[in-house]
C-alpha cells in the first residue's frame, strides 16, 4: 500500500508541475519594447513607388531602421548587419522584412533608394515620404533627425541610430541599439519567428 501511495504522489506531483500553463516570456538579448505605445504605423512609399503601411508586412518579422544614403558609417553598418541576419536565416529570410526609412527625403529619391537599399540585400525596401510625412513618421517612432551643415557646403543628417523589430502580428517588440551586432538580432528574430 505504501508503494502505491508513493507512486500516486509522484504522479500527482508530475501532473501539478505540468499544469503550469503560463507561457514563459522569450529570453531576448535586445531591449524588450513589448507593449510600447509608439511606432504603431507609417504611411510612406517604397522605392518601387508602392504606398506602404506596417499592415502590408503582417506575417513577417519586420526590422525598421531610419537613416540616409549619404551616411558614412552607422547606416551602412546597420544594413550590413541586417543582411548578415537575413543570410543566416536561410530559408526563413523570406519571413523577415527590412525597411530603411530615409531621414533625408531631399536627396534620397526613390531612384537613389532603389540602388542603395537592395545593394545590401535584394529583399530590403527603402521607404520615403515628403518632408511632412517624414516628420510625422519620425515623431511616431520617437526618432530624432536634423540636418547639419558641412564646411564647404552640403550637409549631413544627425539621427537616432537603432532598429525597431516587430513580431509577425505587427506588434513592436524589440529595439536594437546601434552596435549591438548581428548575432543578438539573429537570436531574437529567430525567437520571434518561432513564437509568432
């Protein structure tokens, strides 16, 4: 009888342990923004001339980066890291969409974006809008950008440097600060692809 009671207690303990149905949050390596009340949408045009909103990419993990094509370092480095992520994802790369939103619509025409952005990966899209649309989008995403005159003429653009990452349902989930690198982004994007 004691042996039967011991077995029954062990079975009961196993059942109780298995009843914890609360989902465990993923262990992200980037900054978790789940539940953020900003970066909810945009209305811009892609470098092929097609109007775009965030809803167009539902079902994919979306990575959004603000920058400009004349950027000497931050922008090409970030797009290069995202290209590494896409290549490492292999067949799952089609389930991720990278969007490069220009903070310099004066110079970054659709023709310029169509050459620059796909040079990093053929599936990446450049997005642009007029000055007002760019300002509205930057405000929605809490992104800073500002022209800085250069000696001898011309200008550069100071801008926030980080990547916003959305899950397949179109919810903002993560922020990758500049320099966090491809391995962390790859790790967390894989988690989002696994968990929806």
